[in-house]
C-alpha cells in the first residue's frame, strides 16, 4: 500500500523530531532496521535452496559436555581407587 504525500510528509516530520530529541534512539532504530533488512534479504536468498546447513554446537555447550566427561572420569577413578584400597574394602 502506497503512502499519500501528506502521510509521507507527516512521517518525515515525526522522524526529524524524534532524531532531534533522542539521537541515540534514532541510531538504535536505524541499526535495528538494517539488521532486519539483512536478515530478510538473506532469508529471501535462501528460500529457493534447501536448508541443509549443519548447525555447530555453541561453545558453552561444548564446555559443559567436556566438564561432564571430566567429572564422570574423576568419579570413576576415585571409585576404582577407593575399592582397590584394602582399608576401604567392604568385609564380605
């Protein structure tokens, strides 16, 4: 839907007023609009292609997985050492 000339002029006045009142807000909005346009452009570009991109796990996920493996290894080692020690052996 196209804007009338009066509506476009009114929108430009509002934009100028907001930019003069709060330049930081105007910069944020401009940055947001650019990101949305880039994202939409990328989405239109990829619509014709199949989405087969392999998604890599995030760094935090990898760190958590490695931490769990280390914890499990330490617990297993401690259990083996404790059960092998004669004083810790359970009397049967």
